[in-house]
């Protein structure tokens, strides 16, 4: 088993980013120094299909002038996680939108597919594989919407045995005071 070189996701993300700088530079892309990377839910489509894997917030939106890049916590595959900030870092270089110079730099570093939702091509995977080996496993486990459990009601449904009149009551009150009576028929209500 490989031991994590980094304890925190953010440190891992910054380590990957630092190692991406030469790849960007070889294609005339300069990653700014004023960036922060974190693992957090994007503002929209965190669990949607297609899912948003990350976001880059402009340094103009930050009170202290930093680009804020988020990688979704539903992602856990290190190669995919490396591809998301690579896409967002292109925005941080000053290339807005997903056409023209953005697409040129994205393809040059090995990202492919639809430019609004790039994927890691073979060239990117080959360039990033040594980086991922150097930084070790991504210290994160996938968060899944499926693992969230919805709390069921704690109320029991009681119904009049004669008419459709129903009420809901907690087990505590049913045990302490008994079943209520139907206001129309006066019969004790029963579990529905």
C-alpha cells in the first residue's frame, strides 16, 4: 500500500499544481502565484449529469486577490482530480470562455473532449503520471449522494376503523396516553 505523502487534500492539490507549471510554461501558459485550491462543492451541478467537476473564481471576486479553484468532493480518481484543476488553471491564466486560446492551451496540455467539460487525454495522462507518482495517492475518498440517508418520519399513522379520519402520533404519546378517539365516531383509532 502506498502511503500518502500529504495529509490534506489542499496540500496535495497545490503540489500537483506546482508540478503542472512547467507543462503550462512549455505551451506559453503561466499559472499565477495567487491561487488557492480546495476540495469543495461547486456552486451548481455538484451531483447533476453532466456533473461539474470544478470551478475557478476570478481573483477579482476575492477580497485578497486570489483565484479560488474548487475540485468537487465527488471525485476521487487522482488522474481525474488532476485534470479538473488543470482545466480551471487555464481560466486562471487569463483565458476566459472555452473557445480560441483556452481550447488551444487545453489541447496542448493534453485535455480533450468538449471544452466546457474536458477529459484527460493520453498525452495528459502520460505527462501527469510521474507527477501523481511523486505526490502519492489523493488523500480523499469519494462523497456519494447515494450514501446520504433520508430521515423517515417518526410519526405513526392512526386511522378510524369506520371512516377515513387519520392522525399521526409519536410512539411515546401512543404508549403514554393511548390511541386518540375519532371525533366523529368516538372509536379508538388503529394503526393504518
